[in-house]
């Protein structure tokens, strides 16, 4: 049993073999109401049953909606949210910061939590990253408001910027473009404000990376000629990120975005420049880097090659897979993305091994459905040979 499930018992009773919640909602009725208010996603009667039986946790958004539907008072909501927080902390080895902690302790704890957020994102726990980033950012802002020492305040602001980046980067991974833009726009504004206040090129570059991807995704889901405007905007913002920060990991992400945008803008010369820069960075770090980022970059190169009719795309896919084998952890998001990318390359090159393609589609659909990767799920559902 989770702490949350124990407290939730106050809000329902068993009547025969039925579960009746406060407000006379049956379990199915409450699940349907939650599903509708959450934008027709994320929960059903089976998952609600698992939550009240302690086998699953609400997300922050789901619990807030649950409290709203049952018209709970502030004291009741606070009790539920504290229980949820403690369950998350226990599950992921995270920590809650008591108000009595010294600032040194708080900074150390926040730094540790950001590392764990990054770890969770790279292992595919995307919705959790978004939920926990909300909690961390809220706590960090409270400390910032109370802090008068400029050095400590700037350190807290820098950590807040890192948290905002983790949420923004995660959001772009799973949400549909318009929903993602509404989530990341306030994060980007806040992060750029922080970057300016504490003179941090790194935070500025991170904000531009999140913004550039948001515009690229809008281009991918646009119709008519409007898509070109979004790709050009993404390129413009990517160049800002490149100008702000020159670390190899930032440059690898940026040149990947340039490769993607130039592909859909049909700019062969710009794509070739992006591929050249990507390969130079990979050559410098082929034995000592985060191979996940290399895999993402090579997949984007392969996609561009296939769009420009270059059969070397197959070799690039195989090269990407060779780096993927070096990664010591399973990332369902990366696997969903590489599966989709491989299918796009095969389609562009008119390679039609129906049995193999069907297996890849089924694998991608299973992963994306299981983990709530909505954009990828839609792609696999609509895939046709």
C-alpha cells in the first residue's frame, strides 16, 4: 500500500462489489470524469483502481483534478499532495526539504535532485520528470524569495533554471506540438530572465534549445506552406543557442536540430554542413560520451540522407545502432524515437520488408502506449506501408 492509497480510503466506500466515491461517483464514473477533464488522456477505470489499491500513483495533475471533482477543502488537498510527494520520494530516492535545512544543505540537495531528474529523463520516465520538476521548481522559488545573500540567491536561480530545462526538454519529448508550446513558453521566458539576471550563457542556450524544438515540432504537424515558417523560426533560435554556448553537448543537440530543419526545408547544403559538424563532434567523443545523444544525432542524419535520396542512410542507421548497444540502460523514449526514425528511412528509400516493418510498428506502438509518448503513439497508429 502507498501512503496516498491509505488516505484515499477516506473518500470512498465499498458497497457490495462496487466502489462509491464522495459525491456518489462510481469508480467508472469518476475515471470517466477524470479522463475528460485531463484532455481525454492518462487515466481509466483500471488505472484508478490500481491507484486506490496502492499499485500505482496519481500524477500531480491527476491528483489536482481528483480534488477538484470531489470539491475537497484545502486541508484535505494538502494531506493528499503530501502523501503523493512522500510516495514519489520513496519510489525514486528523492528528498523533501524541511524548512529548517541550512541553505548549504538545500543547495546540495537541489543539485542532487537535478542529477536524478536528468537520470530519470534519460531513462524514459518523462511524465515523472515533468511532475517532479513542478514540485522542485515550486520549492526552489520559495527559497529564492526568502534569500537576501546575492551569491546564494544566484546559485538558487541557476538551479531553478536547470529544473525548468529538464521539464521543458521532457515536455517536447511526449506532448503534441501545440500542447507542448503552451507548457514550455512560460518556462522559456522564466529561464531567459534568469539567464540574463545571473549572466549565464548555458541557461540561455538551454532555453533556446527547448524553444527551437518546440517550433520544429510545430512544423512537423503543420499543413500547407505554414510549416516552412516554423522550421525557419526553429533554425533562427537554434543559431542563438549555438552563439550562447559552445560546449560539445549543446553543439551536438543544435546541429541535430539544424539537420532536421534543413531536411524539411530541402536545403541540401545546410544539411551537409550539419552532418559534417555532427560527425566532427562524434569523432572527438566516440569513446567517452553520452552515447544516447550520439544515437539521436545519427538518427537525424539518417533521416535527412533518406529524404535526399542517399542510400547511405541505411549505414547511418546501423552506425546509430552500434552506439545504442554501448548504452548501459534501457530508454523507452529513445527506442520509440529510433523505431519511428528507422520506419521513416525505410519508407523514403522504398524498402518494403513487410514482416520486419510490421514488427517494428508493433514494437513502437507497444512502447509508446505503455509510457504515454503521445506523439509517437499517434505516428505508429497511423503508419501505413
